[in-house]
C-alpha cells in the first residue's frame, strides 16, 4: 500500500512540476493576462468558457489504492475525455479501446467512440460542485463476439472542482442504439451507471 501511495505521489509530483515549468516558459504578459481575465469571471457561472479540458479514467488505479475495495470495479469503456467549451456549451469526444491478445483470449476486448455536446450547470455558489448534461452519438463494440453498436446517448454527470483547473467527474448515461448485425435488427437499450471516476485538467 505504501509503495503504491508513494508511486502515486511521485506521478502527481512530476505532473505538477511539468505543469509549472510549462507555465513559466510562457511569456509573462500572456500568463498574467490569462489569470486576470479568469478573475473577471469569478461571478460568472460560465467562467470556463473558451477553454479546453482533458480527462483520464483513473478508476483502475483508484480501485487498487482504496484499501476497503471489496470487489472488482468496472472501469467503463471510456478511457479519455476531451472537451472544447465555447460560450456555454462544449464539443466533446469520448474515447476508449482495449484490444490486445490478452483481452481477446479472455473475451473482454472493447472499443468506444462518442462525439457530442455538453452543458455545465453549477450547483453550489462557489461552483465547486456542478452538474453536466450531454448528448452524444456513439459507436461501441465489446466482448469476444460483440457486434458493433451505433446509437444515441444522454449523459448525466457530476463534478467536484478542487480548483479552477483540476476536478473529478463521473457520469451516468442512457443509451439507445442499433446492433450492426447482418442477420438481425436488434435494438439495444442500456443505462450505464456512474462507475468510472475521471481526473480532469482544464487547459487554456
């Protein structure tokens, strides 16, 4: 447990150091103007407008570090999220893939690609807790004999913002799709529980 905790702290330390070095390498005027502009949005519920965000699925790592984990956590099909916010809405891409010899042998390969839009709604006055609503078109395939599925997804997300740039998120989704099978026209209806935890970084 101590070794895993130290490894996590080392990775986070490297990330923070690289982020600091990148920020210092930018011209001082640009850096100051960005944060001055951000401060002007302090009372604006859409202060994240015109920024980009990237999120990574940390569920597998968290499930190994949490000592009271009693079962095998499902990480979900999405491994990476990318968003580009405009005035109030974001263009988003969700992506995940796990195709390897090992996953094929145990019958668990998968692939997922979702493209859509998202809107964020602050819940608390300090905007640390926010709700998100998303609409996606998606393509997915999972399982050793899983036929591809194409369909529509309605997402319901929850976020906790530690700072203006770092936050955690999870999302449930209602999915309606059609299995791309030459022999049957199968309609697929799923409700994906919020089992995955993402660590997100807001970029300027």
